[in-house]
């Protein structure tokens, strides 16, 4: 049973398009993180959200934590080929972080 | 300097062999981890150590034996390798053991068992 489900699993878009990926769970998290993993590398933290309803922006990336702290979304505006990678959410519960099953994003030039 | 470094990066070996992956972090963190990422990119925690003490063991077969000589090092030894052990193994560290802290990952070790 997967604690954190991400959707879509795969996404292939053209440069300049907007997209949203989702991270959903039935569990309440004390915090939620988003990581990006590029091919041949380890995941790298993008953001941590802590408060229900919190919105954080990182250049063209907007992260939102659900009001009930059970879900999160990542919106990318005007995607670029450099955004290509595996996006992983990770929820903190019971003192440890659990990763979602990932969204593989491909942005074509 | 690389914050979390693991060696080797690539490892191809035959079934039944024993192999080790070494990991070191220079961030001064108390907590280190081993994660396994399968072919579907699912990243699953295997072990977590805090100040050299095992705190998480996620039902990993006992063929996998982590060893932490000090809090900057966490090595992974695998006995009697099986085909299903083929995966990418990531070493990682965080400042403390509580969830929600930033996890710093190494570049991964690609293990292929033939």
C-alpha cells in the first residue's frame, strides 16, 4: 500500500506549457517536501511546506500544501527543458519521511 | 567537496556474490540512510542510523547488513546477491532523525546482478 500517491505518473509536454502534479494521501503530515531528481543523480530538495494551506513560490514553481495537510500540488509555469526530471513528494509522519511514487516530467524543446 | 559521497557508482556482479557500497557525509549530520530505488523509480527507505545507532530497519532481508563505524560513515554490505537486488542504492543524510528535515542524497550506486 502506497502512503503517498502522485499523479500523473508520467507527463510529457512542450516547452512553454504549464503543468500541475499532485501528491495525495489519506494521512496527515506534519510537513511535506518536494524533491527533483535528474537522470543519474540523487534527489535534491526543492521546498518544504509546513502549514495547511501554505503556498510557496520558487521562480516558476508554485507549491501548495492542502488545508488538511494530506495533499500537495506543484505547478510549473512556462516549463523549460531544464525542468525535466523525476519529481518526488515526501511526507513526514511518525518521525520519518516517506516518499511518493514519483512523477516523471519530460519537457520537449 | 561532495556532501554525500558513495562508491562505487556502478557495480555489475554475479548472483551469489557478496558486495559492499561505502558512504561518507561531510555535513556533520547525525542521521544517515540507505534507500533503494527500483526500476519504477520508487524510492524506499531501507535503513536509518542516528549517531551510529540503527533506528529504522524496513523489513530488509538480513542479507543486507549496514555498518556505521562513526556518524559520518554508513556502509552497506550485501551477501548472496540475487537478481532482484538490482537497483540504484542511495546513501543520504539529514541533520537530525525527525521527519521533515532536508535529506541530502548521494549520487547513487547502480547495482546490476547478472
